[in-house]
């Protein structure tokens, strides 16, 4: 009786394993999505400050020629914590809510905001090195970016910023590595509604080059985020 039970369990395990392999091998989405937004705070954070944001955005498709639209609407959330006046840690996640593909697609990124000057300077300058992981049927790729960030002098409660820098992406499927690069430009405003409430409106312009398939695209990606600042 135990041998029959063990035999049935073994067959079930083999069947489940083969089914998993089949799904993993044939179930990759034709394109992945990423969040290009910077959503910078009204001013660089001071030591000990926390900034949480949540909102919606239009995420660029990594392979827009394989889907109907160049962007996919989705939700994103960002959490920042300032270790000092010059160094802030950031974690960000996003989820595709569109019907572009039949797969659930999402991603995570880790960033540092590193400031080069203090708050006595009217024009604040920093960099935001970022690494990201992209998911579809599983972990399917990743990438990074290195934008330079500029905060302009604010007007009342409204603050304007821009960021510009290179980015790259890599997707591994089987024995083939698909990769590309791009230039990301973010233009936005961060409004300090109250001492603890912020609003971010941002437009991202992305020039991306798919080297694997020799395809170039220019994509406009707007986003809107509501934030809490402590």
C-alpha cells in the first residue's frame, strides 16, 4: 500500500514538475514594463525624514512593437528614508493594471539619492543611482539608471525639478539575452500641500533602443502621486 502511495506521489511530482517547466518555457509575456518616474520630494529630505508616495502612471513597454500600446497603466508606491541630509534610501514597486497582455507584470527598484550641495544653494544637485528587477511569469529581467537630479527654486508651495540620465535593461529567456539602453528625462512638480502632504505631477520622456531586435522607440510616460512626508 505504501509502495502504491509512493508511486502515485512520484507520478504526481513528475507531472507537476513537467507542467511547471512547460508553463515557464512557454508562458513568458511578450513584453515587460518598468516605472521611469523620479517623483522627487519638494526639497531633498533632511536626516530622519520619511516620504511615502502612492499613485498611478503609464509604464513604458520594453518591447512596444509586440503589444498594442507603448505604455501600460498601473500603480506604483515609493518609500524613502533619509540617513543624512546628503543620503536617502529609496524602495519602489509597481504593478501593471492594463490589459496589454494576459500576464501579471510588476517590478521593484532600489535607489539612493545622493546630494552634492546643501540647502543654502538655490539650485540643489544630486544623483539617483537605481537598480531594478522585472517580473512576468517569474523573474525575467532587470536594469538600472543613473540620473542627475536638479531642484529649482520653489514658488510658494510649488517646487519644480528635472532629472536626466542613461539607463539599461537586460532580459534573459533561455539561452538568449535580450538587452537595450536608453535616455530618461523626467520633468515634474512637487507641491507641498501641507506640512505632511505632497502631490507629484510628472512627465517622463524615454528614448529606448532595443539592441537585440534593433528597434528604437520614444515613449511619453506621465504619472501622478500623492505623498505623506514625516
